[in-house]
């Protein structure tokens, strides 16, 4: 019963989110994000149809579509990346390098897994696959959030909501699916509700922050600072180096 | 169970970084400033005042007088008071360096010729500095300012140099609001090295 209530609430909130964006005419401002929400909404409706008419096929259908939902979730990451870093050329360079590092790490894991036969093979469960996909999303989110925090990139209410909501869901999913893939934890009823509750919390955050359009703050052209990066970085480096060496010297006394 | 640890760590790390980011954004909004160099300049000026004040506070004269003329109870009270002041001063110093770093990242985020290796080195330097500064705070907290008088003296000298470096840096970042005092370079002020 509780599961049904969660299910219907999620469908209603997703529909509300999409309807509000269309009604307020800012659907096109976050196309990739709303593509994700719309896809998940359609999936939920399909799932409900299968659950009602073909209950025996539902578990398999659920995991297949869940895998699809996790894949479409990368659209949200792209939306964050495009919205948050588009005007920060320096931060984009750092982001690209870090994302390449993550890609290289994933490739390495796949290669090692293929060679040793213990990696992402088809024999593994769909839950494990989703867990690994969510883990990769978590790593990408970490990069984006760390860059936003480090470079103090200002974000509007909409983008902040998208990032906070999706991070909560991905973080909860990684932990839940990790525990859920253990033999003793998976069948427990409590664990099955953690992910839907986290998703419901995410939808609540999105409904609250995406109720109206709030673009990202534009950099003030009057105070835009354009300086020689090398000169500045050398100076900052020198100050930090001096400060550190001084403290090191004092610490040894 | 051990195979779950990376996932657990990743999930919790993501949530922790998220909280850190949101908290930072709230603080930033509360302060109603996005790293305005003009404000940093005023804080740079305060370093000077603070340095002068600290020189008076941490100078050996007071302690020499107290240890010579007063009973042990007063000496203990003096030490307690000076410990609190020393800690406040070190925290202030940490704040000043943090402001330099913030000013740097504001410029770096929009820089076309940003160098990844330099950025990484700077970030590492900054975090090492924070670790060392916090260690020093802990050291002063444990031993008190009287036993670390030498350190305080050296710190004061460093603060004077740092102030010059701040002025220079702020002049680079925002020359419209900063006048470069004289033609003394950072290297000259810090000593050629």
C-alpha cells in the first residue's frame, strides 16, 4: 500500500513539474533536464500498465527500464555542465581534464574487468549494473559540485535545485543499491523503499526550486576582471609558498 | 561487505560535498559579496593595523614585566589572555590568505589561458597552508603564546611581508581601486629566492 502511494505521488509530481515548466514557458531553458523528467514519467506510466496487466513480467520490466532511466539520467548531468560552466572558460578546462580522468578510470576498470572476468559482465544483476552507473554519475557530480564550490561559480535557484535534488537521489541510490546488492539486504522491505523515498525528496526539491524561471546570475560586465593569468597565478603561488614555508619552519621549532 | 565500502564512501562523499557547497553558497549570499577585490583591499589594510596591534600584544616587554613584577596567579591569567589573542591573530592570518586565494579563483574561473598544472599546484599549496596554519593554531593552543614567543615574532615579520604581497596582488587584480605603493616588487619584499 505504502509503495503504491509513493508511486502515485511520484507520477503526480513529475507531471506537475513538466506541466508547470510548459505552462510557465521555461521548458526549453532546461531541455535536457525536462527530457529526463518526461522520460521517467513515461516509464512510470508504462510500468504501471505492466504492473496492472502483466504482473508476472513486472520485475524484469522494472529492472530493464530502471537501467534505461539511469542512462537517461546522464542528460541531467549534461544540463548541469552546460548551464553551470558555460561562462567560465577556465573552470571548463579544469572540468574537461577531470572528466577525462574519470573516463580513463572507467575504461581501465572495464578493460581490467574484461580481462579478469570480474568486471561489468552480462552475468551480473541489473541492480549491480545500475549501482555502477549511479556510482559513475556520483563521480561526475562530485567533479561538477567541487568545481562550483572551488571557483565560487554563482548558480541560480533552478540550477541549484537541479544539482541538489539529483545529487541527493544519486548519493542515496549508490548507497542503497550497494547494500541492496548484498544477499542479506536486498529482500528486506525497508531497503526497497529507500530509493523511492529519496526520489520523492528529489522531486519535492525540484518542484520547489523549479516552480518559476530563475536564470543563473550573469557576470557583472562592469566588474569583470581580465588580467594576465600567469602573472596572477605566479603571485598567488609565491604568497602561498612563502606562507607555507614560514609555517613549516615555525612548526619545527 | 568490503566490496561495498567504495560505494558507501562515494555516496557519503557526494552528500558531504553537496552540503559543503550549499553551505558555502548560503554563507556567500549572507555576506552579500562575491569576492570583490575592493573589499579585499580594505581587509589587506586591516592586516597592517592588526600586525601593529599584534606586535604590541605579543612583544616580550609585557611578559618580562609581568613575570618580574607580579605573582604567579597574575602570570597565569596573562598567559590565558595572550593565548586567546594569539589564536585570534592566527585565525585572522588564515582568513587573509584565504581571501588571496579566493581572489585568484575568481580571476582563474574565467581565464582563457588557465593552466591545469598550475591550478592543481596552487590548490595543493593552499590546502597545505591551511593544514600548517591549523597545526600552528593547535600548537599555540597547547603551549601558549609565551612559550611560542619566537614563533609569534617571526609571524609578525611574515605578516608585514604578506601585507605587501596582498597590496601588490590586489593592485594586479583591481588597479582601479588600488595604488601600488612605490615600485617595490614582491620578490624584493620577500627577499630574492
